[in-house]
C-alpha cells in the first residue's frame, strides 16, 4: 500500500496524532492536525516536530537546560524518552522525512478545511472528538457537530479514505453519507470506522 496522509481535525495537543505517526511511520507520508483553538495548534506543532530529528534535537537541548537548572526527575525521564525516540527515527529502514504540520480551523466547516489543505486529500482521518468534560465543541458548531464534521470531511477525503472517530458512549456514531465498517469500545470511549458512500 502507498504511504498515506493522516489527518486529525480535532488534534488538541497533537498527542494521539504524534503517537500514531511514531507507531506507523512506514505507512505515512504526511501527518496533519487541525484544531479550532490556536493555543492547541501551537502545542500540536511542537509535538509533531518531534517526528523529525531536528525537532527532537531542539527538545533535547531544551530538556538538558531544564535539567541543569531544576534537576527534576521528569526532565531526566523526558531526556531518556527523547533518546529512545531518536533511536527509533534512525533505525532501518531509512525513510524519507515525514511532513508533519498543524493549522487552526473549525472542523465542522468544509471550506475552512479545503482552504487550509490547499487541494490535498487525506487518506485516513483519526479523531478523538470533544467529549464534554474538559473538552467541548467550539466554533460555529451546530447542534450536531460530529455530523457537521463528517459532512465537512467529505470535501477532503481521498477516494476509499477511512475515518476513525473516538467519542463518548453517548454520541451516536452514524451518518447517512458513510458506511460504518466497524465499531468497538476501548475503556469509556467508543470507536467507529467509516468509509464514505
Ligand atoms: C478530546 S480533545 C483532542 C485531544 C487530542 N487527541 C490530543 O491528543 O491532544 C478535542 C479537541 O477538539 C477541539 N475542538 C473543539 N471544537 C472544535 C471544532 N469545531 N473544530 C476543531 N477542533 C475543535 C478542542 O479544542 C480539543 O482540543
């Protein structure tokens, strides 16, 4: 299978996007995040930069400085993790650099996604959508924001593209313009995998 583009339209700090990208590096050519919150986007950009040696080196230097100033265990552990990630990035097979970036947009608005993706299509969407405790739907969100986001994604999905949504159990994971291929539970989250009809 050709390397694919992975997109998270509600990426938050980009934590899950970065982890999926590290775990499936060889299957990917580009990783893109979006969030309505500009502060989250900045954070996602920093986390996504760790997918490249330069970003990882920048973070290593920051952590060395922090450790020298404060001597915290958390900084020592993070340095150890950075070394492991570096080993993983350098391990064979030697892959071309992965493009990884994030932008600010309301994921329920198709035009905003199209504009920022500038003609790109995405092969796989994975998103842990707002679940209402510390994280809420924002922006122009309609009364059915997940439905609106699935509508918006139809503008940028590649043919045969897949959309995986993780949501609270109370959210109805269905949309008339998608076939639901699978649904399962992980802890308190329900995950559904869709393909556009
Ligand atoms: C559950 S969090 C995602 C956490 C993320 N998976 C991570 O690894 O950090 C949901 C995110 O959706 C974002 N969000 C809320 N409404 C949105 C919208 N209309 N468009 C895009 N993002 C939105 C919130 O700002 C929040 O960062």
